């Protein structure tokens, strides 16, 4: 990175440092994920503090200091105000940011991962349902990071998949046909879920009207897979399942 750059980026996460400052993790299109110090962010009425909260899409200067990088003159590009008024969309948007923060290494350009996040946030802002948006983004990211099982054939007998449901074994990163899946512990995916997974990992666009049940199983599959492949814990899966149970019980 040059000594000073001007970039846009989405704030993925923030944490506090000392009495007056905080740190943020900012995902940028060309410089990847940057850890930046925000000077004076915790002082009361700090504009810097308000602008550098998670989910905000900023334009800002990033200055390379001796031991750390600093953010300066942030300007708010998108605040995603509509999605912040809906508990489910807000939770999912924050969870997506936190997940990406955990999955991506520091300072490696991942322009597609950035574009996927922005598309997901824009979709949620425009009122897209949470399940397809989250399932789409999570599987796009996994595929970009090089994690995707073979979606064409059963890993055990070689049978072509697609006419019926499959069983996904996240620990082994494989799909099995129903016959081979007997007595194996995995995540059941319907033929519809498998078809969505094929489309998304090949780069197809988010389809907000995708079946919510298929999307829920794909979210569960993505997060369990990440737990095995990326050793990334799935704290928000539990929250999501509680939220769903609450909604289903009326
Ligand atoms: Zn088989």
C-alpha cells in the first residue's frame, strides 16, 4: 500500500482501544481488509465515531503510520438506513460483515468478495428477504475462497446428482446420493437447494424469490462447512435458528 490512499470500503467490525480511540476492519475493493485506527472516535459527539460504525459504506483516506494505519476524513456513501429498521435484515447484514471479517485474510485484494457484500447489503436495503441474500453471499464467498464440493456426482458411487435430494458432509466436503448417504450424518439438501447452489457457485445473480426452506438449509450447510474448512465458529447460526423458531411459533 502507498503511504496514503483514497478508497471506498464497508466497515465490517469495530473494537475499542484506549480511552478515546477505536479500531475498525474496513473491507475495500482494491486493498482487501484493512485494520484501521480511528483517532478520537470515542469522544462524545465524535463525527468520526458515528461514521465508522459497522455496515457503513465510506469513502476515506487511509494513512500508513509507523506502526499502524489510520483512517482520515471519512465520508458516508451509504448508511443502509432502511435495513437498520428491520431486526432480521439488520442482524443478517451485521452477521455477514462479521463472517467476512473472519473469513478474509488481511490486506489481500478480494474485489469480488467486496462486490458480493455490497450487492447483499443493497438487496437487504431494498427489502429482499434475509434467507436467500445470506445463503447466496455465503456460498459465493466460500466458492471464491476455493471451498466448494463437487456438485455433479456422488462422491461414493459416482452417480450423477440433480434429480433428487443429496446429503452434504461438511467434514469431508462431499455430496452423497440418498442411497450412499444412509446412516451417514450430514445436511440434507433438496434438489431445489442443489440447483440453487450450482447456480450461485457458478456466479449467477442473487434470486430473492428462492425458496426460503432451501435457503435455510444452504445457510446451515455453508456455516457448518466453514466451521470445518475455515475453522470459523458459527455463533450466528444459533441466533438465526432461534429467530426462525420464534417467527414460526408466531
Ligand atoms: Zn452414491
